[in-house]
C-alpha cells in the first residue's frame, strides 16, 4: 500500500497510514479538524501533532479551533 499523502516522513508510517485511512491526506484536510481529534486516531501522537502543526504554520494554516 502506498501512502498518498503530502505529510513529512517524520510523523511516522503508522500515523501517515492512519491519517489517510481517516481521509486526511493533505494539509488542507487538517484545517477542518482539531488536534485533539487527530490525537484520538491510533498511531497519531503528540510528536506527529507538533510536526504537522509546524508544517501547517509554515503554510499559513492551522488545525481547526472548534472552541471559538
């Protein structure tokens, strides 16, 4: 199985695979969901969230903030 994702390898293969299985394969997809929601996905831990958050910020994006 090939991971069709634009995410960096630093988040890990399991995290990449599980994010893709849940429909998150682009940074734009991550702007529709909170970091807390992503942490509930198997294989996605604090390190993955930190890396993805940094990558989002570098693109002028952010995780969704549903508390607003």
